[in-house]
């Protein structure tokens, strides 16, 4: 009986929860305007902070190199990023052949390879963080100039161009020789008014060889046309929304901080009213 009486006297969990809800409801209702005002003030501070902070925009350039490996390109661009400081701007401007003022609007530059499934990387992405989207076009030209005009790249380009021109000349000479031989055989067959089986086989093989040579010649000419080291797959795009700061983050942060301040002030007021009452003077 004693145990049952004790259990009967204990408040249930439901009653404790209900009492807690009622307590918080009364607390929020009493200090609602203080909490709401602090939350609103925090939100306004977040928006003002977003407006006043300098904006940083992100843009990406997708390129492919026919001469340099992705590791070489990434190391080169990493060196450029290390020069983005007051002492390095003049030197980097010389490498990129651009105005140092453009580089002062550049916060960061990095790159990463583009990997296809089951194959080696085929190209890489250059990402920049800039303060002003107006420099996007001149910055792209400067980066491409820097990638294409190093001494190492120029030497490899000259060697590749010379090799392709030699292959084109050789293919043209061989194609002309085969064409001349074919015309001579055709004239002989026409004059005799009869054919030889051996000559017919030779002409058939000759036609196949000429087609193969023409295909090679077209390939060499196409490679020569696109012999430039850097091929742009996607240009920089002018972004309208900044990457940093983000309005949504500052908005939520400002509201949360204001709400926390409002709750703390309200709890302090409630604590002071209940436990720190000033005794009345006699």
C-alpha cells in the first residue's frame, strides 16, 4: 500500500511535460517583443553586413593541353597563385603580359584535372576567385598567354609544327607520285585496248594506298591547324551572384544570433524579476 501511495503521489511524465510547455509558453508570450526585436535586429545586421562586405565571384575556365601534362600545368598555375601578393604582382604581370591592376582583382587561382572514367585525365579546370567580373575577359587572355608562351612550350610547339609540316610534305609527294604512276598505267591500258591481270591488281592496291595517304594528309593538316598548345573547351563566365559572402548564410546567422541574444536577455530579465527582487525600503 505504501508503494502504491508513493507512486500515486509522483507526478507523471505527461504532467511534467505539460507544465514545461505551459511555462515556456508563458515565458515567450511575456518576452515576445524582446525576443522578436532582437531577432529582427540580428537579421538586419546580417543583411547590412552582406551589403558592406566586399564580394568575391567564382568562375571556371576549361582547357586542354596537347603538349604539357596536367601535372605540369597544375604546378605552373600553383606558382602563379603564390605570386598573388604585393611583391609578386609585377613579376606575374610580366609572365601573363597583362596589367598588374587586373591581378589585384584576383584573390585566388587553382586548377584540377578532368578525369574520364577508365581513361587518363583529358584537360583541366582553372577556377579563379575575383573581386570584379569586369576583368573576366582580359584575365582569360592573360592566363592563356601565360600557358602558351613559356620557353618550354614554345620550343615544343615549334618542334611539333616542323614535324607536321614535314609529314604533310612527304605525304603530298608520295600522293603525287602514286597519282602519276596511276595515270601512266591507265594510259598504257588505254593504248593497248586490253588489260593485264597483274596491272589490274597493282591499280587496285594503288587506289587503296592513295586513299590511305589522303586520310593521313587530312589528319596532319587538321593537327597543324590545331597545333596550339591550349584548346579552350569552356570560357570564363561572368557570374551575377557572389560566391562569398552568401546572403542566405548571413541572413540565417544574423537571425540566429539575434534570437540567442533575445533569449538570453529575456532569461536574465525573468531571473532578475524572480530572484533578485530589491527589498522595499522601510
